[in-house]
């Protein structure tokens, strides 16, 4: 993060306005790109709630106000996503939208690379369909949830 080392990622993205631009563009791409269909179909028809939740989560995650935690408590991202089938395809499509949004919004090459790596790790962590992928610490939880029917096949 060459020029932005002294800043939080939240500040480097442009604070509230910059983070809104990134999240808005991410969901616009998810809604428009046919190649993001698998990721899009696990969201409700309106993306407004998902957009707001992601903005609030990223705000705190990137060093800005902890909006998500103030409203909903600990994010527990993996637990909150267990009801949805998230496999490598959904992860890749989610990352496609995020990569394109970041490439459009973030001019600093090193910061872009850091963001993509950070989001990639988070996206990998969300996979809940294959115990060999996703987060090894939660593989057993994913299998147990799938057996109980919490994860749609």
C-alpha cells in the first residue's frame, strides 16, 4: 500500500463516500453480469439490504466506524452465511464482481493487490459446500450444517 501506508484502508478507500462507491458498484456488477448469476441468486431480489450490511461490515473491518457491530453484534460471517450454498463457483463470481469494482475504484496498484488478497481470503472462508475447501477450522461445522439441512444442496 505504497502511498496509503499511514492510512487505514477505510481512509484509503475515501472514507464513507468511497466505501459506498465500492459497495454500490460491487452490487451493480453482481446484478448486471450474467457470469455472476450463481452469486446473485443466493441474494434476495432487492440488493439494498445486502448492500447496506456489506457497507456497514466493511466500514469497521477497514478501520472506520464499527457500524455493523453497533447494529448487529459480532459479524459471525461464516455462521450468517451457512443457510446459503456457497461453493467455489459462488466464491469466484463474488470475487469477479469485487475485483472489477476494486479495479475501477482503487488507483493504487499495491493497495488494490492487498484488497484483492484480503477479500480473497474472506471469500475462501465462506465456502461451505466442500470440507476440502474453505476454512479448515470450520469444515466440520459445514458438514454438520449440511446434514441438518441448513445448507441447500
